[in-house]
C-alpha cells in the first residue's frame, strides 16, 4: 500500500512495475490494481481517485504519480538528507559505520588511510552529475500547488466551519516532538499570566475553543503515539475591544538538528504586498456602500465567521480611534497617523544600544511612508553602529548616543503627524500632481516624473529635501513635507523661476574655431585618427606617453625622463588623449545636452556635474569625464571588454561609467561589441 510518502515510492514501484509492464492485463485492470494499492484517504489515493477509471486515464494517472512522488531529483534530496541526519545523530564512528552497513552503504575510506584529494565535489555539483540540473520551482508554482492541495482537502463540518489538511512539503525533514520544550514554555507562560492577572482570561479562551469544537482533548490511550507539540505564549492587547489576551502558537520553534513545523509546511502566497494597495483604496471616496456591509456579513456568516466592530467616520457614532491595517484612524477628524510604540516610555531612559535602536526603528509601522524623513536618522545611526562593529548590547559611542537622545525626545510628537484619510478633498474636480525629488550623501528621495517639464527647485523650498536629510519629529511637523511650497497654491504663471547657477569658466565646452586652409575632395582626416595605428588601447596609451616624454626631453632646462614609464606619465598620456577626443566633439551635438546636463572644466578636461556631489563615492564617479563618440573610444571599449574577460554590454558599460560619461553609452558600446 502506497501512502504518498516519497520514501516509500521506490519500494512501491518496484512491486507495481511488474503489473504495469504486464502485457496480459488491460489498462482498466491495471488502473484497478493501482487504485487498490493506494492507502485510503491519503494524498496518493486522492490523486489517483481524481481520475475516472478508464483506459485513457491510466497513462495520465501514472504520469501524475511519477511527477508528484517519483522525481529523481526529489528522491536524491530526500535520501541525502536522511543520510546527513543519520551522520549528525550518531557521534560514535563505529556505530555509524555499522548503521550504514545495515542500510547497504559501505564507505571506501573510514579513516585508516588518507589518500590525497584530487577532486572535491559538493552536494549540489554531485547531484547535477548524477541526476542533471535540479528543477527549481518558482513561487507562483508553489502557490498553485498549495491552492490545489487546499481545494483537494477542504471539507465543511456540521457546524458550517471549514477544515483543511496541513499542506506538508514533499520530503520534509524530520520533526521533533517538542513535548518537554512545550511543557517548559507553558510553565513560564503560566507564571507570567498569574503575575499579570491574565491567567483566568487566558484559560477561558482554551475552554471556549474546546466547547466550540475548535480544539479537542487528546485521548489518554493516544498520548504514547508519535505527536508534535506546539509551544504557545500569551499576547496582551489591552486596547482590543474583544480579546485582551490571546494565545499565539510558536510554529517556528525548533531543536538543533530538527526542523520546525513552519519549515515542513507550504507557506502559501505572501499578503504583505497587498497592505499598501488596500490602504490607498481606503483613502479614496467619502463613504462606503451600506449594501456592501450587509453582503459581507451574510457571506462570512456562511463560513461561521462573525464580522463585528464595524468602524465609521460618522460623527453620530460613539467612537474615537480605530486601527486600520496597523495605522491609527481618528474617525472624528478623519485622519490617519502612526501608532505610538507601546514600549516607548519617556519617563524611563533606556540604554542606547544597537538592540534598542533596532527595536525603535521596527516599532514604527508606516506602510505609506509619510513619516519617512523622521525615521532617517535612526537608520543612519544603525548603519554607523554596524560600521563601528558595535555589539548588540554595547552602548553606542557618545556622539551617536547624543544624536539618538535628541531624536528620541521628540518621538512623542509622532502621533501628531497626521494625514487626511481622503486623498482628494471635497468639492474639487480638477487636480494637478507635482513631484519633487532630491538626493544627498545619505539617502535618495525619488519618484516618477508625470509631467514633461523639468525645473530645478532649491533645497530650502523642496519638500523632498527633507527626506534625504536627517530631522526629528518636531522638524517634520513644521516642514513643507505635508503641503509643499506655498507658491503651489498660486497659478502656474506666478510660480518663481529658479535658474541653475554656473560660473563662466565652468559652463560648457567652447565651440571649436574652424579655419579653412584648403579645399580637398577627399575625406577629412582628424588629428585623433593618427593614434589608430595600433589596435590596442594600451599600446596607444604607451605610445602617447613616449611621445610626450620625448617632447619633454628636448626642452631646455627640463628634467630628463630616461627610466621606464611611470604612473604619472601614463595618466598624463590618457588625459592628453581625452582632450583630443573632446576637442573633436562636434559643437552641434554638444549643444543638445546643454539644457539637461551641467558641464564644467577641470584642468582642461570636460566633466559632468552629477547629483551625487555629496556622496562618499570616488571623484571620478561623482564627476565623470565626458567621452564623445570617437575612434579612440572604440579602442577603449574593446580594452575594457577584454579586461573583464569578454563581459557583456551591460557589464562593460558599468565599468566604463565608473570613470566616464558616454553620450548614448549603451548604444555605442553595443555597436562596438
């Protein structure tokens, strides 16, 4: 009888294959034997019973059976995992050898000889050699299988409640019974409940569950059977209108060498990413349909789910604050705010450790992100703590602690940072969306441009500037973060015009002065083309350095260069080549970038002024050198391509962008490679 355990598949198939390969039996007879070989009410039987017993369905049932339980890569993982768990559980070498021998496994090297290791193969490489590449399922496929298992095993009980089997992963590791661990956790939880006067309420919850049939007592005669015990702990929530204390089961608890229950079950799809869309939808519209409320109650009632505690922003209701997906909703003023952390005690000062800092950061739940500017400082302090290799319970350095204390003193103002629940105000039909961006050495505040026009806004009137620099809760309340600059309330014609300031000597590349000396019908030969005698950029660079060295040596009263080329000479040669390339850049092409890119000159070399001037990146990255399209650029791209072991277009371009700015760089590099 086959239950569906992949460990039993090889034994089952070695017996059933004789029936499968028999030419005397018809397909329907084989299907009957297959159906009778399954243990009733288990997952293998459910799979086979989903096919009607016909001759046409027999090959399909066999194919699904092999695909579900007999995949070679899955069986290899299961048996290798069992072997490793056996090795870890038996410490005595000779007992291990005896146990392996009883399973038909003989080791060629038991420690008596130590031959040299010629090839060391890991488990993943060895698995690829034996069975080919392991098929890795994506998350959507796992979610589909979990949903299919849910539909296969769900049933409706007499009290209209739903019951479904646990979605066990195929070949999951061994589980530890956890009886002693659960008992120890129960004693600790009981002491805590007695001290906090919640024991009776906590105990009544289990009694209520038992009376409602949610849980049941295990018969005494079944206590000796193999089982898995879940530890649980109480969670207090005094603000709850229904349950002040409730049990939370710890399915992540595990003993070293064993797996937890969560690691053996399919988790299903993640719902975290749906919180923000739900909150945004909650912020649209003034009212909800009353019909939807009654329909929701009826639908949930069919599954024995009781919907209660309906909240409304109607002033007639006797309500004040409600929780909506983690945010506080003031139903009177119809505003949303972040909930003040319950562990925040302004009267008692805690040690400023890295653990406390992380706790404070994670205690502020803001999926919308309207308090992001005030949360930047503790995150930066956490980065500094990691850079300083500070342990979790070690007090922060004095400078970091001082910054944290100043920020912590204003944290009580967090509840005053509110936004209207409704995105759009009443009695308005026309809306305009304005987007601001900014970047600093510490953070980026970016969003998509929805308007065609681009304008520069100084930091003192740019609300996005606050999100890239540190501030406390007091500064956040008084900032332009909530409504933007005051001139947004005026007509667009009256908006101030902010010009990008530039110094005359750092403006743009001068137009090349052209003097016609003669007229020829042949192609024009540029000065830079003379350097293309060599195909290698490295040879061109060294040749240029030798020419510059020769020019230096023929000068009077100048130090002679007679040794091998130095780094300074190579760098000077590259700067010379760059100047030649830039001097031959057509002025009409350069003018195309004048309105969008800020250029400046440094030592006669044209560079780009980026928005990363305050970052800690190298100077060449924050102010890259302009490299226009030129035959010398082709030599440089090929040289970079070869130095990266013939990398692709994106990798080569990324390496070039560490130092240079190439107009239409991706197109240029792709054309060369």
